[in-house]
C-alpha cells in the first residue's frame, strides 16, 4: 500500500492559521459532527446554520483546494456550494429529508452539479442513528452507473467521532478518519482514502468546519 501523498499535508499550515482566526471570531452555541469523509449523509444541516469548510486533499480524490458552504434552509432542505480553487470549479448540491422519525432518516438529493459540465447526480440514502453509533446506506447514480454508499460513525467523546465510509465504483475509495471539535463551532477532520481500483493508493484528506448561526428557526 502506498503512503499518503505528502503534498496536501504540506499545506496544513494554512489550515492551522485559519483555525486560529476562526477561533478568535467566537463560537456558535451549536455543536455538529455531521458529514463523513467521502459520502453525503442523510442528516441535514440544521435550519439557519451555515458551515464554511476549507479543504485540502490529494488531487486524485478531487479538487485539491476547495472551500465548501453548506446552509440549512429549513428542517427538511439543505443547499451547498463547493468552490474549487485548484482547478477553478463550482459544484452545487441539494438534499431533501423525507423522513426524520426517531433513529430513522431518509434523504434524497441532486448532488455534484459541476460548472465543468455534466448534470447533477441523483442520491437516495437511509440512516439509522440509535445513539453513539450511526449507520448509513444508500445509492448514487454517477457516470452512468449506480454506486453503493456505506457509512458508519462512532461518537467516542463529546469532542471526538470516528468515521468510516465507502463508495463503490472506479475513482472512489474506502476511507477512515475522525472529526475533532476544537471549539463548539470549529472542527477538524483528517482522513485517509484507499482507492478501489488497483494499484490501491492511500491518499490524504484534511478539512476544517466552521459553523455559524445565521438565523434561528
């Protein structure tokens, strides 16, 4: 197995500087550890909450430098814009929640609508969230084929959550990582991607999430 590509890791200093600046801006009263390393999740962004997330990753995963904006419009609708910096690219996402009852979640959406061409990819995902363990299974239609989505998270402490996920198909990976709450509104999520196709490569990924309340429902 190859070692993680070092290039994204050499840019971690930029993220550390940004983390310090965001810390000085203050904290939101909310704490969220949604999202996995690779796949979308059936739990949506809380209504009125905006997440701003700078991202560094190996270019073989996707855009090597990106800023993500996720906004909860209502308790059943979330929109997102991903602004790629290297190369320049805009990606839009829309997710709608059709079931949120007890531990059961069901979400559908149209995701990965890129300014580089190609239509949005339909997504359907079910989540079972009984407590500290969360399970996700779904399907996405991408590149003319249906690809399976699997995810699992384990909340170890109030601050630390482990995350594992998988998306079938060439160009996708199985991943392992964690999310750590630096403050109530600021999180860091490093992960390693191991590609599905041979030769299998281990690729680096690092994202910061800053959560900001724009309005309260």
